[in-house]
C-alpha cells in the first residue's frame, strides 16, 4: 500500500484498516522520507440496523475502552465470518474457512474475503454479485449480523482517546444506505470533526450538497480513495484531501502524532 501510494504521488497517507491498527508498524517501516503517514482506523458502527463507517485519526491506540471495543468488534467479525461460511456450505457453496483465511492474508476477515472465495469457487462472478440478498448482502440467505458501535458512542471514544473522527462515504448508495442529513447533524453535535466528501462512490451532486452541509455544520470536508487493493482496482490517490483541510482536521488531535512530514 505504501509503495503504491508513493507511485501515485501521494504525499500524506492515512492507513485506516477496519477496527485495527495492526498494519501501522509495517507501513511505518516501509515509509520513505517524503511520505507522511497518518495513523488511523475505520470503526464499524451501526444505527437503526444500517452500517455506518467512522474514520478515526491520531487517537491513542492504547486507550483502554477504545481498544476493548475494537477487540470486541474484531472477535464478532471472526464469529460472523465463520457463521457465514457455514451457511454458505449449507446452501451448497464449496467454500472453506481455510480458503477465506488465506484470502484475508492474516488480517481481519470480512465479507469481501468471503466474496472472493465464492468467486474462486465459481459461484459468483463478482464481489457485487455476492453482496446481494441471494447470498451475503443484508438480509441475504447467508447474511449474519455482527456487533457494531453506535456512531455517537464511537465518536465519544475516539475523542476520549485524543483522536478526531470523520464520517466515511455517507452518500455511497452502492453500500446500501445513504446516511441522512439529520444523523450527520446529530453526529456533528456529538463531536464529529469531518465528513468525507470526495469519494469514488459520490457523484457530483452528492459532493456539492455534502460541501454545503459540511460548511453549515462546521465540519472539515475530506477526500479519500477508500482503496481496498484488487477489490477496488487499486485506486489509491484517485481522491485527495486539501492540505489546509488536513491541517485543520489533524490540529484537533492529541492522542498520537503523524509519522514523518
């Protein structure tokens, strides 16, 4: 990821794996002098049955309550993934837990890894086809819910750990739910620092409205590639955050420091 970021001309890179900072040490060791690395994480949240993703930056990774919640989420992810594989096998899909773990490469196992196993098995032709009601999408035949934080609680935990938070891809309809303006306003009042405006799944109208909303709520407007490697066709660097917006966002953090730069 670091090598690809440098090749794409990225000067500041935020590593935001889901519910873990386990990759930070390796990323830091691979960092060239010209690249600033921003420690972060993408927290799994849920409101009213809908998934909400919260980007957290420069928090104290040793903060006891935040670390405990992340551990609980990761454990729930593991249990959920194993249960999904079991349900798929009951449906006649020839995937195995060992296969899914291999695809995850030692990282936190998620549904995209299971979807890739389904592709390997010839059951579906794409990740999008796996994420449908027929298979592992919300309400699907093999879907299993997992533990997730309420986004308001997550924002409070990140703040208590000295970090800042940004609401990720709130208008990405491809993810099944568009975060309503009322919830964004509620989270801003709870201490949210920013909102992701520039995202590959946001169209021009969405971006224009989110910019207006951010200005009205006093939120920093950020951008990010949401790169998931081959799953998203290696798109790192396709969206950016303006330097002044980045400075404004990170100035509110005290839990950790950027690495280099």
